């Protein structure tokens, strides 16, 4: 059963996520003895070696990490125009740097934002910016540590699809899209705050 | 005060349902500890040493008598019959059961209360001056804007999971009483040259591990833009604040790292996009909310009351209480009253259910059914007639709520500390109690005069020790509890962070250390000087010398 929610229902996921190979041991970063759980904004996601070693299937819909797409921009151009390429952005990638490399974000049928940890709220600002600043109109998907308790906020931040973490039930998660019926503030899904929507 | 409409009520009701479901999923094992933690924290539920602690929101400190009666009933039914008012003007219960919390929230919702965002990495309860609306030096009553901001920040989707907690204070007085400079964002409302309401915006202040006073990021912001400007600030923070190290995750660290000029540049660039969006506040919306904060139906009274004057003249205990526990009011014939939650030898800020009922009844009888919590952890009856003060005093006194020590050394600000809090390095309540008992002589206490003594059990600084005239910080040295002392901290327009006087002390030494600090002050003060003034004039050295000489320790021996 699919764990993908799109526009309020569960649908099959026909995108294949491309993951660059891990080459050798990845060092565990620590600070004061504690494992560092979050990458800093602007930090590199993959090394040049990883990017060049990444295999992209020749057919089908592929969800490609931003840096991998950048390295294969020309080779992927025709598939982008056929709607076969999705762009995957990680929450620690600076969105203005990503967007500086992209001529037309709406050329991509799908943009997915990957959140490594539930508590990483950068995903909300990134979704908001993609919709409001950069005018992205197609499917905007949250993937990674996506659990039902983020969904209401993700929806309000402009996301319309959600790949629920594999060990969780997407059917139950659907409920959370309706957690609140009249939120106070204007956001991406409804720009009007409560006092402009209804006569209070 | 603000009364919920259907939308407000629906949001808290839906929150109860949502949190009930989250709790059920946790209890059923569907949510791990790690996954449940941010959810319960955003609802003010901590797991403490003995039991969970539930922090109930008291938005900008305003309470109705009905709400306080409900809190009394909840504390009795679900806890041990008492609660603790915190420095964020909230109420904390120390012993609720995790599985009872949804039921507690349901009860709170019946009196327009909740625990939303009282903890966790989100926008916390917005605080303000406890004398808002009645203070003679007030330029703008900040409560309507505080309520507009409360609504905007409640479940704000973009700022639901920030790098770290985010605290906002608003103030509209000449003399700041909301410590706007010690907040992530501080908003100081004033009238500009055109007579229009404007905001001076401070950013990047905060106590905690790295105490820093805020910097002005915007000298003149039109009030309509309060929300969008905050959105710009918090968006820059959300995207660029550090998440890799919890100790470096507050906005103050980002502001310091970028420098205020670069930070401001980024905020202004972001604001260009956000300015005038639909979250821009309209006159109509502000007016709708402000209606709830209109002046009380005061009687027209003379500035003097003969029975009141006679009672002061004939009753020194009453006179002492009037001197310390009442405050000037903008309406002739009225005073604001502070109900002291600092009786000597009791945990500062604690109040029993019975006492809550007494205070709520006093509010009903003498102060239009409303009251406030202060960040100094006391309760306020804001609108009491001069002719009623004697009755209020007698009733408060018989309930142990009239210690005439407001603003004095024993009006200690104190966090729950190691007795309850699992973050604490050391106990704080027993230190407060021991110091209160050391200075139990009221004449001596009044002679010492205005003095703010603040105690935190760890560097998270819930007890605001950095801005205490005397600050005490619990520290852990090789597994035992020690106390570091600072002097010269201050809240207000001329806020400052205190200076550490030297090596730390054991718990037993602390009353003596404070005694020694006071001795230096008594000896050195001029007729007009408060403790803080003397410290600022003569510096830390004489205090340090006397404390450590007496202690048999070498001050230079750090």
C-alpha cells in the first residue's frame, strides 16, 4: 500500500527517488560528545565523487537531488520537459542558492523537500518561499521524517503531497490535515487571516 | 479582558482533541519517546524529576476570577492542591499525570484557557507589563496588540518548529517593566512625532547560557506591520539559526554571528516581500480586540479617602503593606495591589488552591473580577478603590497573601530548581527560603529598601538571575551543588547583566553571603541610593572583598 498522500487522498507513488551512493565510511560528527543531528543551512549534501557516481535510470519518473541534477543538467533537459524529472531539495540547502541555478522552476513536474528530522522546521519556510516567492505551481511534496503531526503545518506552508514515513499509516495521517478548521493567521494555503475571512 | 469568540473557542477545542489523540498514540506505543517529546513540549508538558510538569498559558498575564477558580479546582483535582506562577506569567502544575493532561486541557478550554506553545521550540507566551492599562506612565496599552500577536503566533505554520524557543515581550510604558531587552523580540510601543503609534523593535536579547541584551533593529515601525515584520525576523532565524547545537540555537547567537547590520539587511530584504501582505493589521481588527481592554467602569472619586488615610495613620502594618504592595493608578481614587506570593520561608510564586479562591473572590469583590500575574511571580489586583484597600489587606493577610515585601530583598524571583526540574544543576527554592528567613525582620528589610534578588537553578536562567541586583545561579561541581553570585544586574530601560563576584558558595553559605553584600551596601550607601545604585557607583570590588574576606576564601583564587 502506498504511503503517499496527494491532494487529500492516498495515491500510488510513480516517482523513483535517486540516492547517490555512499562512498566509504561517513564520519559521525560530534559536538561536546553529542551526535550532531542537523546540518547547517548551506552545508554540502553530497561530495563531487558521490554525484559523479550516481546512476540515473534511463526511463521513468526520477526524483533527483538538486546537486545531481545540476551536474547532469544538459543530459536531463529533454526529460525535464517531458515531465519525468522531479527536483529534490534538502532542508539545509539554501533555497536562494538553489533557485539561482534554475531558470524555470515550473519546468519541474515535482519539487520535493527532504526533511531528515521531524523537528527541522526549515521545511515550512522553504515550502512557503517556493510557492510565494518563486511561484512554483506543480506538486510540492514533503519527504523524509514526515509524520502526521507536521501535516497541517506543511499543508498551510504550501505542500500538497506528503510521503509519510514508511513505518507509519498514511490513512490515519490523513486525519491530521483537518486538525484545525479556522486557523488564525494567513499562510500559503489561505492568505487571509481569520479576521479578514469571517466577520468576528 | 479578551473574551473568546466562536473561532477562538473552536481552536482550543480542536487542540484538546488533537492532543488527546497524540497522548493516546503515545500511550499505545505508536509514538516513540523522541517523537512524542516535541508534541508534548509544544503543549507545555515536561517530564520532571518526580512527575510531569504542565505549564498553563496565561496570555500576557491576564486572568479572570472565573479562570483562577478553575485553576484552583484543577490543582486540587489533578495535582497536590497548589500551583506555581512562573517568570513567563504562566501557571505551572508540578504533579499532574501524563494521562490526565487531555482532561485538564478540556477543563481549561471551558474557561478559555490552554497550554498551547508554553514550551518547545516555538513562539511562547507573549508577556507584558503587569500594570498594563492602569499605569500612570503608560503611553499605549499594549494588551490589544499582545492579543493580536497571540492569535497570529498560535499554530503559526511556518514557525511551528524553530531552532529553539522564541520569546516576545511587548511594552507601552516610559519605564519598561516587561524586560523587552531580554527577549528574542522586544516591542516597545510609543507615540511618534506625528502622534501615531509606532514600535521600537529590539532583537536578539535573552538570558540563558549566553546572556545578551537585545539590539534595536528598527527604531520606528508602524504598528500595522508588527506581524509581517516579526515574520521577516523569524523567517531569517528559522532558515539560518543553528540547529546543530542547542546551546547556540537562540536567535541572539545568529544576530551576534552575523552582526546586527547584516542581520537587519537580511530581515529588511525579507520584509520587502512580506510587507502589506494580508497579515498586516487593520484599524478595524485592532479596534475589535481593543474593545476588550477598554477602561473599567470606574467611579468618579477624589484622590484622597479619609477612612484610608486614617487607617494608614493608625495601623503601621497596614501602612507598610500600602507602601510596598500598592502602586499608583491612572484613575483618581484607585490603586493597583500586588498580592505577594513571597511569604518568608515558602517557595516563591507558589499558591495553594484555597489561596487562589481567596484571590479570585477578592478580584470579584474589589477589582472588576480580573487580575494579572507578574513576571516577578506575584498576582495583581489592578483596580482597587482606596476605600476598599483595608478590607483587601485584611482578607489577603488572613490567607497569608499580604507580606509587605514587594520590591524588597525577600520578593525573590525563583525557578522551581532541583526540587522539581530535571534540567536544574542545583536546588533554588531552599536557598530562597533560607535567605528569606535570614532577612525576616521587616524593619531591617524595609531599611535595605528596593532590591531584586533572582535565583536560577541552572544556566537556562528561568529565575532571570542575570538581571537581578543580586543574582544567584546554581552550578554543578563534581556532582555537588554550588551557587555563583552576580551583582549589578538590572531590568528596565537601563537594563544590565550582572557581574560574577568570584568562586561559588555552598548552600549553607548563601544567607551569609547575601548578608555580607548588604553590609557593604549599608555602609557605603548615600541617603538616596538603592542597592543597585551603590553597586553601579562603587563597582564590584568592595562587595567581593568583604564577602570573601569574611568567608576565609581568597577572591583572587578562582
